[in-house]
């Protein structure tokens, strides 16, 4: 599985919110933010906190693709 948080990063830029500010408002740890920065999976609870703070849907902040979708064999 491939996780992409590019939609989240773009949303933050569009709303002029820093990653640190979003992290504090959502009440998530720096470790979770670091995992997202490395395109690693995070808990549904973390994603729900972020989407609640930003008032958006989960599909507005994360994309999940299978390895086959990204061009694997």
C-alpha cells in the first residue's frame, strides 16, 4: 500500500496553516506528523482528528493506493 498526504499538505498551504499549527490544533503527536511526512500509515483516529479540525473529509487529506495501482506488476 502507498499512502499519500499530498492533499493534506496542499490544503494546509491553501489555508495558510503550518504543519505545527495543524498538529497542535488536532492534538496529534510530532511522531504522527513525522510518519505522515514519510508517507507512512497513521491511525484512523489521527486522520479523524485532522479532518475534524480542518472541517473536511478523509479523502481530502489522504490517498491510499495498492502497489499495483502505482504501476507495479
